[in-house]
């Protein structure tokens, strides 16, 4: 079967890097993104890079029912062999605030967890019926830390991490691989807009290569770069009072 790759979040920098990576292998691509102008520019770059075919779709993932219907329609027309769900939002509490705005909490929960989970569940059922396929969900290393200045982001990504692991367990007997990717810092406009240091930052192209390799191997969980695995262990090992103090100290100035 020829490769048909869906990338949800292709108008972002990481999604665009993944689209170019798979275009170079000659895959047929379905590219979804919020920014129509960027999406069309990325589609053209992928045509030049060698994609077998390209279909684009611009939609709001907070309209979950419409997104699921669109996904089912596209999968009916040409079944996906690989889906990478990159879409997500990141934010931290506003300067001078004690906690995050409730509207921000609700929005990040929808975009970072509810919509990706619903789309992955749709794909999982369809791929399982075909006895093959791969799903990759992009989480965050922040999911493993109770960040008091980014509770909505960390919490929504934590929910996605647990959901992805459960989906992986359910899908494995049916020939469908499910991979969770938990990156640290990736050099995107969204990341640059958040104040504070960003150690071990990866370029979108570097991250895309690592993600594609993990997907091809059917890896259960990719944490990148590797020192973030160590941070996860330290977080779990520290006494709670010391851990709480450390996490509070990580907040950017004024946050």
C-alpha cells in the first residue's frame, strides 16, 4: 500500500517540517492547519519536494464534531497509513496573575487534549478495522511536571499522554502502532514568545527527523532530547516540598 500521511497542525513550524520530511519520501499528503496562507505555502513547498499528491484543509479543531466528520470523509476516500497530530497551543499565566484565566484553561483543554483524542480515537477504530496503520500524537515534556505557571498547558498535555498510552495498549493487538512524542523545547514562534530560558532547544527539522524515525519504528514513547527523561525521574524522586519549591522557582519573571 502506498503511503498516505495526514498531518494535523501542518501550518505550524513543526507540522511544516514533518510535511516536508514525508514529501521528500514521495508520500501522498493531507495537510490540515488553522492558517490558510501558511498552509498553501507549505503545500507548494511539499509539491516541489516530491509529494505524490497533496490535499489541504483549514478548520477549527474546537469544532470537534466537524473535524471528526471531515477526518472520516477523507479516510473513506483514501485510507491513511500514518497520522501525526501535531496541533496544540501553549501559554502561561498572565503577568501579575495568580493563576490562568478560565477561558484559557478551557481553550487549551479543547485544543491540546479533547480534539486530538477524539481524532485519534476515530483513526484508531478505522485503522484497526484495516489491521494496520500508525498514529503519532505530539505531547510535551511539560506533561510530567505540575507547572504552577502553565497548569492548563501541562495538564492538557498530561491528559493527552495518558490517553495515548491507553490507545496504544488497545490498538496493538490490531496491528496499529500509537506513538506519544514528548518534546522539550522546539524553536518555533510560539516557543520564542514565551519568556525564560529554553535549554537543549531543537530546530523543527531536527525534531521532525526524530519523530519520523520513532513512528517508523512503532516506538511507544519518544522523549526528546534525552535529558528530559532525567528531569522526569528527578521530579518523581524529589520529596514533595522540595519539588514544589523547585517548580515555583521555574516560573519566568513576573509569572
